[in-house]
């Protein structure tokens, strides 16, 4: 660095870019400064904060020339809460930004500049879309607080309303917070490891209206149990399932090992397209049901099934993608590491009268090589891994046995680009990438990529 930038310097800068977590980026003589709240195309006044060797941070003081895409964030806690990163950007602007994020990593990490990245498929109404909320509760100065965590902290930003979750979740979150002391129930305090209620989880089947409430408590037995069940039924008379999960550990992990039924059924039902799904408390289920249909439709289109294929659905969860594929394929083999999810998957196949989908519990990187070693062969492989991407062993297995088509569903464009590069080097060609906006207002973007063997 030939010039020097120091903490507390005040500067006027032009914002060139936006990071994946929603900070504006300005370069001062080539030195990048990250400015939360600033948008590309803006001229802003900033105060320099922490500076490191290769980059630094700055605070936004004033927007001198605003982006045409800047909007007033509709949520009153947007600037503190870490749940959303992009409410200050118009929805159209968010979609443009997300496509650019994918394009950038495909060029930089995937070395795939020629691969088309299509415009992001977005939502008509990008609010109140979440079918699941996981809401932490805590005690602060003798008062219950609940809401969502401030970005990168364990500090709860207290709120009664979250406009990306369901209205039922708002009602339950706020009523429980304001009335739980009256029935003698205390929120968990992570500093003293005392109190009872740690998390409230609300899950809704969009197509059926069924509602599940999960209370994560520090102990199994608590004297306010019946009173809390009554309160929940009063606030949400449509509730069909109340569950308890017990977590007695000093940990940030939400769930403990024990899950009990308190009221109703231990599952709720939802449907996507023409398929019904039973979902239990701990199973993974996509959080945006409207866009899930778009996402699975895209995966199915890329799979190009004609009816005689044998297909793998790796990281299958409760078998959602598998059952879609099964309607168009000869056979589908789903694999998933969480045993409860596989139980759900098998039950869901049965529930829908689907007999050509088989499911196995285990790590994809262990089970799939085993299938191949036993002589099974597959035409198409669909993968939908968690954020860290596919396990190396799984990629090796793909390159060893070379199914002719791979459809990669990904919630993390960075690891997607890394894995596509590995498969490209082994003989696959990425045909196209379709981003889908599963998480409006946040900086996350989901993609479906189609790869064919050369
Ligand atoms: N395709 C499903 C689930 C995708 S989420 C859906 O759309 O609903 C990713 C899933 O991968 C989770 O259910 C997670 O439990 C599972 N998982 C994580 N690591 C795994 C591994 N090594 N092998 C198999 N499944 C794994």
C-alpha cells in the first residue's frame, strides 16, 4: 500500500460492488473497503473502521448519491437483525445482484466464463414466504426477549413481527413472549444455563394449513406444560401438532436428542405439486414452498427423464425430489444421512402410492460407492448437498462411474463452482445454470446446474 488509510478517516467514495452478505465495496487506490448498508453505484461518505493488510471496513455516514434501486427497508429492525441482508435493495435489484454473484463465482472459482447463468427466477410477492421459523428466546433484565440474532453474534434482536415469516409465527412469538411469565414459564438464559424455553419453532404446511409448534426446553419435565399447550391452542386454534424437544446442553445447537409429542400428531402434511409430504419435527424441508416447486421443476427438467432411467437422489432429505423424479423414471434411489428423514421419505413414497423409489440411510459418499460396487448402474445423478458442497469421495465416485448426466442443486454458489470445476476436469461439461430465489430479502441464492458427460 503506497498510500495510507487510517481508522476514523472520513472519505467520499464510489461503491462498485456488493458482497455476498450485502456489504457495499469501494476501492480506494485499489484497497477494498467493505461498507454495510451501501449499494453499488452510490456515492457515499464513510468513516474508516478496522483496517487489515488486504482490506478494511467502514461505516456509512451519508449517501450523497443514492442508487435508483435503493428502497426504505419495510422491517423496523432490518438494520440490526442479521436475518435479512438486502431489504434496502429493490426486489428487482436483488435478483440482478444474485445473478451477478453466481456469474462471478462461476468465472472466478469455476473457471467457467462460457457457461450461461440465466436470470434468477424470483417471486411475485417476496414477503411472508417462510414456512418455518426458529425463534430463540432469552431473558434480559427480567424481561423475555425473542426474535432473531444480530449478524455474527448471539445477541437477540427483540421483535414481535418478522415480515418474511408466517403471521401465525408472529402471533405465537409475540403472545408467548408477553404472556409466558404470567404462567410462570421462564426463557432460557445461556449465561447462567437456567430458565426453560430455549427456542420456539413454528412450521406450516402451506397447501394444507396444518401447523406444527416445537418447544425446545432445557428439561423434559416442567410444571407449565399444560398452560403452555393451552396458550398455543388459544393463539393458533389451527395447530395440529405440538412437540417438545429437550436440549439440556450448554450449546448454540438448537435441538437436543429427545423429541416428544405434546399434542396432536407428530407430523404435519404439506404438498408440492401433486405430491403429499409428511414432515416431522427434525426433518429438513425447504423453507419457501412456492419457490420449491420452481426449483424441483427445474431439476426435473434438467434430468430429462423419459421413463426408462435409473436415477440417484443424493442428499434426499424426506424424499421430496426423489418422489418428483420417480413419476418420470424407472427407478429412483434416495440417500440421506438423517434416519428420521429416511423414515419420512419411505412413508411419503407409500402415502403417494409410489413404488419405484427406494431409500437408504447413510452418507452419500459411503452408500453410493456401495451401490456401484454391488453392480447397480445409474443414468442420472441428482445431488442437493448442504452448504459445504459434495464430499470429495462422492465426486471421485461420480468420476469413476460416470453417469451421463448430473443435476446439481445447490444453496451455495461458491461450493457449487468448486465442485463443477472438479467434475469438468474429470470429463463433464456444464451446460447451463438456473438460479432460483428461495430466500428473498436475504443474500442467499439457490442454483440448479446441468452437467453432461462429454
Ligand atoms: N433434497 C432435499 C434435502 C436437501 S438439504 C430437499 O430438497 O428437501 C441437504 C440434505 O443433506 C439434508 O437433509 C442433510 O441431512 C443431508 N446430508 C448432509 N450430509 C450428508 C451426507 N454426507 N450424506 C447424505 N446426506 C447428507
